[in-house]
């Protein structure tokens, strides 16, 4: 089944650009955006604060890109204010309040009530501003596992960002979730996964950061996610949102040759083949 209205975007994390302190070598916006353009992408997520200039339009226009929104970690269980955000899609993660994604605290019943209440409040406030807010289940946040995702689906009205990688690392099959929650999925982060490394993270044998450094995330078609099943489920549901290629990467220095672009190109080609079946 063909995907409807295929829209493919990029994300700076595929080039190793991340909000986590000490994550790795950070490439310049010029290189990242130029390479997005070279591989045929027409849109990007913003990346972390400070990656793009305060007025991003000139540099985006230079590379014929539009900014569609971005990933924003927020400590949702602390009843925060709505984030300062300018974009079409606000991709929320339920941050723990600590740097990084290698460990997370438990959330008590009162914390869950505050988190779910905040999600609905943000959903409504975003809509008033013409923004679509989505909740991104993410390893090392308060919403990671299948039961936690289900708690959000049952206890709030906010749509989901289906991240095919984080969902699998968190113990949920993304194709199964795509079927179960198709009517709640409003944004997609697409990446493939080495399931063997994911299982080591789940078992506590390997930290999340070390697993990313070991290339746990793979180009589409080079890992263990059943992308055909994900695409079919979302196609049947009439999904017409973005597919953001977002292969979390850690760099140790300025890459020689193509560097991360090679993996992005593989993913673009694989996703286009899926869309044209």
C-alpha cells in the first residue's frame, strides 16, 4: 500500500547535533542544512536551542528548506509553562529534569496526574496558537515503555509522535503501535534499530548513550523495524503527516567524506521505495 502524500524531512540529530551536554562533536548548521538539501530534503526540524540562529529564515532559504517544528524536552510532571515555540509541530518529550537519557526516576501517582493534565493543557494551548503538539515516547524519559504509552493514550487527548526507534528500544513493536494507535499518530520520527543492542539497553547491560555510540540506530532497511508494516498501518489510517528521518548519531570529530549523509541517503532511498510500492 502506498503512503498518502509522502513528506520526508530531516533532523539535525542524524548529523549528531543534540541537546544533551557532552553528546559528541557538533557539526555546523551550514554543513547539516547543505547536506539535507543535497539529498533532496525540503524541510527540517529545528534541532536544539542555538543550533539555528534567532532568525533562521536566511540560512533555511539558502538551502531551500522550511522548518516544520522541533523536539522539545519538558519536565511535564512539574506543571510547567507552555514553552516558547515557533513552528508547526511541537514534539514534546516528558523530560526527567536531568541531563541525558541514561537513567530516569519513577513517577508516583500524583506525578502522573500532573503529567497527563499538562499534556492536555499543552495540547489546547498549542491549538490556540495554530501549533500541533505531539507527545514523543523516548528512552530515558517518563514516557518510554508500552504501559506508559498506553497510560498517555487512555489518560490524555494529545496525539503521538511515533518514533520507530525509541518505541522499539522501549520494548514496544512500532508496527503494533501503529495499528493500535493509528488514529492518535500525528508525526513520525523514522529510524531503524539493531534489536540486539536494544535488548542490551533494556536489560541494563548497556547505557543508552553507549548503545547510540555503538550504532544502535541504523538507516531504514538496515535494522529490525518492520517499516513495511508501519507504512501499511499508517497508510490504511490515512496518515498524511511528516516522516522525519531521525537517526540518532554520536560523532567524535569532523567526519571525513560523506559522514552521516551516507546513512541519511540510505534512509531517504528506502522510505521512497516504501512510498512507491
